[in-house]
């Protein structure tokens, strides 16, 4: 078993589903206010799609009208929400883990998730660096370019790269969680001077086997159930209205 990452952990299980904008706003408020490590599990009011801070709106525009679209404050690619387990984990600057590299934190959180999945009978592993290279190499080599001109070849390789960027779960990166060669969990981060935020999605696994609770226990032996108070919710409502639900934020790039 992996050594516990946190001695203490606050846990938020939200019974109420929120809009995509409100979910992102709550995560940002927790990022700015958490004094101890905290994990939040949440649901979506309707089928949603989140895309990374540096993503292009044009890549998701075709889904407008059928999904609740939102630009995350964290990076990464396109993630479809609704049937997944979505969580956010905040590590405040006063915790030792905050001073580790982003990749180190990412890997330790995903190792805890692997432990949780293993306890449910699912054989989960982290994707190593070598596997990332092999997957990318095979994707480009699978494209038949023997009859293509050099310029056409560059266009094909560019299209492959675009697909890797756009679809988060079609683009495994180092330390993502894999089962039978398929990515089942990925995440993106945002670090400020006050704290680090990791937003993650778990998909295509058995979600009815106590996975959330096992994940919590893999992260910490001492955890406390919390409830979002009205101050946090009011601040999040204001942030959702002024930032995450605005057209200027959605179409930022």
C-alpha cells in the first residue's frame, strides 16, 4: 500500500448537483480559503464539458447547446462530465506536499487512487514515461505516409497532435491511471502562492463499489466530513456569475 499523503484531510461530499460554472467557482473558492488539505466530490446538473485554461473555444463550440460548457482554471484537454466521478483536491501552502513538484503530487494522488481501485478488484496502474513515448510514436507511425508529400505528412502529424491535445482521455500522460491499456483517470492542476488545486475525473470504472470512500482512505487515515458553508457558496455564486458563466471567459481563446 502507498504511504498516506495527508495526515489530516477535510472531505466534502456534495449531495446537490451544480452547473458547470458553479462547480468551477466552488473549486476556486476552496483554493483561496482552505487551511488544511481538502477533497471535494461533486456532481453536474446536466451533461457537461470542461476544457483547460489554455484550450480553444473553437474546439468545443460544436457541443454548445447539448452540454454545459465551461473553461477550467486548470490546464489540460477536453473532459466530458456526467457519468464520471469528479473531484477537486486542494493542498494549502502550509502543507509539506505543496513544496513538492507538481508531477510528484500528481503521481502520489494517482497512486492512492490506484490503491483504491485495486481494493475494488480492478487492476489499475500508473502510466510510466516510457509508455507515453511508445504510444505517441505508434500513433504517428500508424499513419500511412508512403504516398504523401512532405507537406501532407506534416499536416497529418499536426492533426494527430491536435487529437492528443483536445481529448483528455484519449491522451494519457505520465502518471495517469490506466486499466487494461485504457486511461480511466486524469487530472489538471493550478498552483498559486496560497495553495495547489488538482481537478480530476474518474471514468469507465465501477463507480458503485465504494470507490470514493476507498480513495479518501488511501489518501489519509484521519479525515473529517465537512459541509460547504453559506459563505463559501455565496462567494462561489458571485464568482460563477462574474467569471465562469461569462462569454468572455468561455471564449477567452
